[in-house]
């Protein structure tokens, strides 16, 4: 008889783990509160334009991604980013500067001052920190690379990845590989060189060199393909209300169409946001709520704009641009969506995706929406040299967007590890554990699937 597993949440973490567990022979049922799969992955067609309202792409950093694409027969849908997308811009003094990607580029760039470039050269001679786990990313970078590199490279980068602030984020939790370069090798430059061989052994690809991908119908294609694979074993519009322990198993109760139903199972895997999981799992340990509710998810507004290409003076030859906090703009940055994936518009138009808010400016929610968007749009048009109104706009407001791996996050990580040990058969996953990107979620899903499989194997042997 197959072991029964209930997966709560049909975001990319839940769907990928469920798929991998199914391939290992488990009987898996997925419960999803919303009426569609994907979680934060949303791809919509509006007026002939494709708008990815959440993640717009994935980096092929783990073999699991290629595995699922192949097994789910998604190759005809697969798109790789254009080579132009390798070029990234940073705003400084109201001008866009290409981020240098090589030593010669670093020497020539006007993004950093001569003083900052010399400071960067001192990095291999900086010793390890004594702060261990309790360093902010800002402290770490300022110590190793200097203030200017923090302000005009890391600050905008963090805004683009986390919609966060380097002063708040834990370097160990939010950027574990960066932290490991200092801990293991003594520095970032020498560590980067020496770690290349180790990544090859693990069949991993560094994020800076990994291929970026999406699909012809947007990122939603992957969740939809997994939904098709599971068929009736995905139950939508199901809100889990409780998870109860039986003598040797668990019971999951959920609401659907006004009725409360119950499923017995051997394992429960939660992949829902921590603030939702809080109400379900606190009965198993009163400390669960303390840790789950302490994880901060700032609000983010995603703003989609389409223009006639002839009305844009800025050369469209890159991924987009990010904005340092020092530049005092109303938004965090912009993706040049139709440059990254050229099929997103026809040749005469250009599509952009802008991001507003995050933990840099959570107060934007108090502003009147129409005037806020007008201010953002005017700033964007000024930077891009656009002299006309957009021909199409759309927006998506995320009240709680991206979990922030802030200082002290290691205590949450340790707690959830301990919770699973004390409650065999309960597993806690999602993008607040193991990384926030699509690639990180899929890599972590592989680890979680193996962890569940090992626990069952050991239990059956005993």
C-alpha cells in the first residue's frame, strides 16, 4: 500500500515536491486555497500582452528544472532569455550605467568612483568577521567591499531580489553562498574562484552564469503542467482549517464549497506562507506562532507598461535597471520584459515591468493609488526618454509579497528544523525556507522530497 501524503499549497514549492514524491511512489494529494495553481506565479494575457505578475523567469541553477521540463514535455513551450538580457543597468545621478561584468569593465565604468575601485581591490586582504550568523548584509558588504559598492551595487540588487534592505537582511540566511565564501575560503574574490569546481561536482550552476528561462505562455506554464499531471489529485478552493495527530497518522480537515471534509494521511507537507501556516500548526507547538508570525512579508506593487518603441530614446539593450535608495525614486527598478523574452510584444512595441514598495518603502500603501502610479510612470518615462503615454497598463498589488530573511532569521531556521524532528510526519517548506527564487524553491523541493523519502524508508525498516 502506498504511503499517503497531503501537500498544503499549490505554489511552485508544493507542486514540485508533490511531483517528485509521486515519482518516488507516494500517493500524493494537493490542497490549494485559491481557485487556481501557481501561488505567486501568475501569468495573464490582457489586450494581447502577456503580464507575469509574480516571478517573470527562473534561473536554471538546479537539474530539477530541466528534469521537470523534460518529463512534463514542456520543451515546445520553453524560452531562454535573449543575450541582451545579460546587460544590467544601475541608476546613478539620474543616469543609467551598465553594471560592469569583467575586470576591464570595472576599470572603465563610471558607476563607481576611482576610490571605490581601489577599495574593491583590497577585498582579498580583509579578514573574517567575528559576528558569525548575526551580521546584516550591509555590514558584511561594507566591511569587505566598502560603502560605495554597498550603495550602488548591493542596495539596488537586494531591492531587485527581495524588494528588501541590506541593513535588515541577514547575510547568512538571505545570501548563504556569499557568507560561505568568507567562512570557507576567507574572502569573496578568492572564494568565487575556488568554489567553481565544487559547484560542478554538485551539478549546480552559479546564478550569475545560469541560463534564464520562461515559457511562451509565461511562468504559469510549469505549474499548469504539474496540475495536468496530477489531475483530480489537486483539490482547488480548499482551505485547510486543521491538521490533527492520530495514533499513527494525521487528519487534515479542509473547507470546500461550504462543507468541511477530512483526509487521513501519513505525512503532511505545508508549503503555504508562514503567516498562514501559523494558525494551522500552533496546536502542535505553541512556539510555532511566535516564529511563523515574526517573518516579515512587505507589500509590493507590480506595474506593467507598454509603449510604442519609436517613442523611447533609451537604447533597449539589457535586462532592465535597478535603483539605489540614494537616488530617491518612487520605485525599485524596471524589467525590460520584451527585451528579455522577445515574443512578449511585436517589434513595434516595448513592454516593461516596474516594482514599487517592498521593505524600502512599505508606506506606499497609504498613498492614493492613481497619483502614486502617475508619479512612478513619470519618473520612469523621464529616465527612459519616453515622450508619450503608454498604450497599455496593468497592475498587481501583493499585500504580502516576499519573505524577508532578516537579522536573527537563523533562529527561525533552527526552530523549524527542531519542529520537524519533534513532530515526525509534519514537514514545513515554502519560500521562507531555503530561498525565495523559483530555482531555489525547486532545488529545496528536491531536498524536501528526499528528506520525506528517507524518513519513510527508515520507518519501514524499523
